[in-house]
C-alpha cells in the first residue's frame, strides 16, 4: 500500500503535510470517525482526498454547493485522480453514466449534493459497492443558528445508521463552540476524534480604517496595492453592490456583482468569471462566498460593518487560502454603528435573539476600536489560548494608535447635544461645534448658543471619529425612528459632571509614507527579468486554463509560479521538486514550462 506521504508528493506535488493533516489522514485511513476544525485555507480537502486513495472503495463527499463541485473535480482530474460529480446539473444520461461507473468501481471520489445523497435510489445504489469513507464538507450547515443552515444536513445522520462500518469525517472552518457542539450532536459524532487547528491566519494583514469617503478610500487601496488582483468587496445591501460595481467598472477595474436579487443565471455567470480568471473583483453581499475555494484571492474589503466577528472572520478568511500575503481591509464609521443598531432594533426577531445580536455587534465594535493586536483580539474571542505576543503584522501592531485623554472634547460634544435639544445627528452637531454658519444652523439660531464654535480646533474628521467612539462607548445613542439623531444616556451624565474621564484613540487613516507597511508580496520584489518570467508564466497559464475550460488555479497556483520564478529550475528533476508539481502535471506541462524558463 502506498503511504500517505508518497501520495502527497507524487500525486499532489507537495513536499510536506501541513498542521494536523498527517494525523487526520492516519486516523481516517484506519477507519476512525473525526471532526476537523481548520481555518479556511488550512488544507481540509487533502484530509479526505488522501484517505480516499488509500482505502478500498469510493469516497463519498457531501458538499452543499453544486456550482463549486465541478471545479474541485476538474482539479482532481488535472492530477490524475478519478473523481466525478452527481448533482442536479447533470442530464439524465450523464447521471446514468456516472452511476454505472460508480458501480463498476471506476471512481476514487464522488461529490454529491445532500439532497441527492438522501434519496432512496442513491442510498440503495451505494449499498451495493465498497465505500471508503463519507466526507461531510461545510459541516456547520447543520447549525440552525448559522446563516448557512441546510435542512438536509440534519438528515445526514442516516449515513451512520445505514453504514455503521464506514468512517466519517466532518469538516468546517466555523470556529465557535456552539456550532461545534451542534455538529457533534446532530451528526452523531459523539465518539469521533476532534482535531482543532489554530484559527490564526498569519498571512492575512488586517486593517480597519476610519471611513471618510468609503468609495475613494477603497479605490486608493486597490490602486495602491491590488492592481490586477482578484478580490472580494462586501457591501450590506443589493443596491449598494450594484452601485459600487458600476462605479468600479467606470474607474476601469474589472468588477462583477453578486447578490440574491439577481437571476440565478447571472449569479452563476459572474461567479464563474471570478473563479476562472485571475484579476476579477467580486462585489457582493454576504450571500456570496461559502465554499469558494479560489486560492488566490488577494484581498477582501468591507465597505460596511459586518454583524459579528464570526462573520468578519469568515468573510476575510476567503483571502489568501494559498498562504501568500493577503489583505483584509475595512472602512468603518459612525453611520455603520447607527445602521447596524437600527437593523437589530427593527428586526422581527424575539427578544432573546436581539440580545444575542446586540452582544455580537458590541464584540465586533470592540474589535474595530481595539488598541491592541487585532489578531489576538479575534483569536481570544474564539476562545483560543494564544501567546500574548502581538502579531506584528496588523494595522494596530504596525502603527499603534495613540490613545489620548479626550474628556474635555467629549464633554464639549455631549453638551452640544444637550444645548441643541437632543434633536440632531452627528453632521449637524459637528457644524455647530466647529462654528460653521450653515443655513440650517442659522435657521435654528444655534450660532447663538454657548457650544457654537467651541470645537474649532479639531478637524471634521477628528470630530467624526470622536462621535463614533462615544456612540460605541454608549455615551450617546440613537433609536430606530430617529435617523441618526443622537441622545444623551445615563452614562453621559458622569462625563458631563466631570466624574469620569474618557480615553479615545486617534484616527489612523490612509497609510502615510512614514508608517510601517505590512510584509510585502513577493511579486512586488521581483527584478525586471523575474517579472518578465512571471508575466510569461501567467499568460501561459491563462491560455492553458482557457483551452481546458478550467480555472487558472487548477493548472498551477500562484505559489507554484512564484517558486518557478525564484528557483528557475533547469532540469526535469529540479522541476519535480517545485511545490504543486506532481507526476501527472510534470508529464503534461514540463516541456512547456522548460521552454518558458529557458526563455524560448
Ligand atoms: P480549506 O478547504 O481548508 O480551505 P483547501 O483544502 O482548499 O483548504 O487547501 C487550501 C490550499 O492549500 C489549496 O490550494 C491546497 O492545494 C493547498 N494545500 C493543502 N495542503 C497542502 C500541503 N500540505 N502543502 C502545500 N499546499 C497545500
Ligand atoms: Zn497585530
């Protein structure tokens, strides 16, 4: 029997296992059940793909996303693994062909949608063949509290009842304890071994900036750091998705949209485009993303505040699955805080759910306002015991925000709210504080009150930051009908009376040249010759992918192309040692690669 390591090297072309892969594979290959909790990009697929090749029979992989199975199977075909898909996108004839090959033992892996798996016809079919294992991908879909809930997932417990001898592996990248408990309970995995990896994503640089003009800030960010890169931009509403897409296209960028208001055909087209080409920006609501296994997404941007740290972590986690440097960028302002709070108040949910929603939002806000390492903040939120060493690669670590005693300024702001009758939003209050004699200010005669102009010394941006933070701290609040009108709270009194001081963070905005930058991507450090080679390899890859009708990353990952540029192998033997080049790909592509490397 070939060893797991041999398969890793020869079939997948990777020199070593990552994290707990080797342990998981050994456990499953020996017939044990397990639950694998690994962050996105951790390498979950290999955990069942290698045992599928080691064990007798076919591995049945349950995945909720029909549209994405095809790419996984295409990637397996590229490396010579016998795999197929069975879902509703197949014609009746193709379905019969797949079923016949399945019975004839011609597959190592079969990907099925849960609704198909649960049919009597399919279950009877697989009772007649040898099954290597069941893999339940995206296992958090059993959780009724999560937003990816799939009712069919609950019925997957039937697998254990009908096939008690077949080992099962459930996999998810959802980190919280409640979901973990639910998966174990609902899938009957009480006796399964649990493998928990660290949820840290060291290659992702987290950055949360103060929103002044979200669109322009976004454009600056993309132009400065992500020309020709693939990325996702998350927006709260469908309307905003459409607007931002149109605007980016107008700015000369290649952007497509995705939200639940579009036809399923349009959505599929845009998703395919994003997956297949390597420089598309996807603008989307949170409806987009689950199961997207594109490894080379270089940035995830949020133009609106996510509702929870779980959501933020999951969405940003889609960047940099290939382990290369990636950016998680967000612009956030007072409007976001007000909007999110209003959405919770206006929702139809029961009191209990609203309370949970408020708690999650508060946690998200505290991540935004933190003055310590963002990574440590998130990991400790997920209950991970981490070293107390800050990461050194998030915006807070690189450029620690200054904290200042803002008691006097906050008092000015609060008394301005009071003097104007608790009737206005932040924009107006800032006009009064800064002494702007606008028509509206004059109309209300607020140029005559004592707080008029007492905040002239600070810029509008600084005042916005102050208002945002005092709302987050609960010193001011809004309610659902008030459209941003700010009221004093119980807590404001102590500050107004001078019984309590307030410390705020100074805004760290758009990176200035004196500020420290995150680790840079290798492609920015290439010399001209290397750069030329890199471009030629990319062009060849795009052409080959197109000819084969598969995404570019299925041919080779960026990481592989980078190693080719860096090590510039001269012989087939050297080529074989490059990460991501296994026996099959060496066979297929070595002559092309050698020609490009020689400069032909
Ligand atoms: P997940 O499903 O956990 O998000 P994947 O299984 O898609 O992650 O793996 C993420 C990326 O890492 C893939 O592109 C995969 O080919 C690569 N990968 C996985 N395991 C290894 C390994 N041991 N060595 C090198 N690359 C790996
Ligand atoms: Zn940090």
